[in-house]
């Protein structure tokens, strides 16, 4: 299993981004996918999950602005972030539990 996150960049506060996580491997349709973020100097924290049945779960701090989705045809998972805030600045990682990680994509939000 290999994961690759992309779609990060420098965005002004109030803007939006869609991050992508592409999955290479045989088990995409049986794999829940998690998104984490790690702000500079901080621990990596979980922000969202999409299950194999499409059920979505979010950390309380982001549930009103983050939206996760998956596309079985593309074998990809997406994280849409709306109304970006400077505190969203972080490297975002996708994860296929328990220990398959993508390399991360950096999101920088300017105020």
C-alpha cells in the first residue's frame, strides 16, 4: 500500500483547498482512510476519517469546515477545506490504518 497526498499550497485566509490522497494497492475498497495534520512544532493530530461505507467522522474543531470524500474509481480520498484560517497551516497526511502513511502536503494560510 502506498499513499500520496497532494493539493497543498499557499492560500489566503477565507479561501478553500481540496487535498487529494491517492491510494496504490489492492485494498482501497476495504480501507478506511484518515486525514491528519501537523502544525509546525506541534504533534500530528487526527482531523477526519472516511469509512469503507462512506461514513464520515471529523474532529470537533474542524467539522464545520472540513469535508472528506472518496472515489473508488480513482482510488482517491479528498479533503475539502473551506474558509481557511491561519491555524489550518500544517502538513496534511493521509493514513490507511494502522501504519500506511502518505508523505504529506503542506498547507500555508496567510492572514
